[in-house]
């Protein structure tokens, strides 16, 4: 059955009846929000979302303690509730564990502060935290990114590894091996996951993007899904899950549908970034949700088939003329598409 874009839009507004013997699949639709301003939350509610995935969390620790208190988290939760939304997930700020990722003095303090933070998140009633573990957090030409023009003059972000492959290490990051980075991760990750599990908080770790084995001499241990497989073996606690960033995993050159089935079948997918790319490492382009290499209908069906219950966000989007810095026009387009796909797979065998 071929489903056109027009057909998907009609499904998005049509009532969907569950198939005999199958309950309707009803995952969470949300978005990676940059802030909790009333206008941002109102936009999220207006496009039909009920829960918040809060990514731009740097200002939650307003007084620069290096951790969150219960009061900090409750203020964020109350801001969401004032807009009729539930706070589902919060991103662990990079600055809370920079020493741990860089292997510098102070990592014991980082561990203590991050444990304190995840305990506060649990006590405040927020069910999930997202985190990352790579030495840099750069998205520009220093790590191979540029922009190019797409349909109608829209701006796409592109990656070309060849532009940085021979570049020297970034001074503030340095050079280190995969073995060293893995040791740093386990030293931090084991106590952090244990604390999250005790606090009743699920953790969702994002793959390294761009997914290359080494960026200017700095090794990346989550540049392939095999890195996640190893992580789950080494830290098997059920609280330890992944952000299935479909764009990043497509960039790895693996079979995306097989990876959904593998990790989803184990209940290890805690968050999905449902976005599309064309190409794979060493060159790729982040495109609209209907332009990528992966069949998005089949991907959504795979998530349904493994019974994934958690949040979907659109994440990155091409830059449209007149859009907000956050890309709300592009993300709204993606949300209509995602919602239609969910209706579509609920009508399929």
C-alpha cells in the first residue's frame, strides 16, 4: 500500500478505529524545547502535545550551584503545568559533568552533583532525564558542518567528515583513545545510573552526533549502535536506556528498522528523535521528514510493533524563511507528519 503525503494528512484528522484484537497504539508526542516560556509551551499545546521534553535546561540552576535542587525542578514542572502540560523529561546540562567527560580533576564533584540532581528530579516527580557523553558539544565548521540550499531555498545542515579529518585536536578538548573515553564513561555512568534507578528516574543517552569514531583526535564511543550494546552489557540496570535518534542512527549506515526492533524489543528505547537524513558518514544532509533515506512509515510501524510507549520528538529541522530560531515552523510540519504516521500504522495489519 502506497501512502501519499495528502493521504497521510487526511489520516491525521480522521477518526481511527483499532484493529480487532489490537489496542490502539498511543505513544507520546512532544518536542525538544529550548525553554519553558509561556509562548513556547502554548505552541506545544496548540499542536496537540500534552507532555514536555525539556532540553534547554541550562537556566534551571539559576544561581550556578552546579546541580539542581528539588525546588529548581519543581519550578520547571509548575511552569509546564500552568500551560496544561506535564514535564516528562529534562536534559542533564553539559556543564554539570564536563570534568568527567574530559577526564580532568573535579570529576568526583561532577558525580556528586549529578547524583544530587537525579535524586531531585525523582523527588520532584519527573520520570526521565536525557544525557550525552562526548567531549565536545559543537555543531559548526570546527566539526565538519555547513549549510546548503534545498527545496524552495530552505537551508539544510550538512556534514562532510573530509573537511576536518586531518585537523589537529581542539585545544580545550585534546586527544584520547576509545579505551580512555570508555573508562571515563564507566567511571561516571555506573554511579549515575545506580542513583537514577534508586530515584525511580529513567535515563536516556543520546548517540554521538556526528557519529564518527574520532573527531579531531577525540574518540567517540557511541558512534555506532554496537557502543550501546556494550553499554547495556556493562551497565545492565533497566533505568539505563537510549535516545533512539533516528537521524544519527541513519547516519551510522546501519539498518534502522533492525535497530528499532533490537533495542525496542528489550525496552531500552526511552526517547525517540524522529528525523530524516540523506546519506551517511562521511557525508550526509539533514532534510525534511519526508525526504530522507529511511521509509518513515515502516520506521513508525517498527516502533508500534515493539510496543514503544514513550515520547517522540522531531528534533532538527531545515531552516524555513521567517521561522523562529528554534524552528517552530519546521517542527510543526514534522509533527503533522508524525501524527499522521501514527494514525496510519494504527490502521495497518
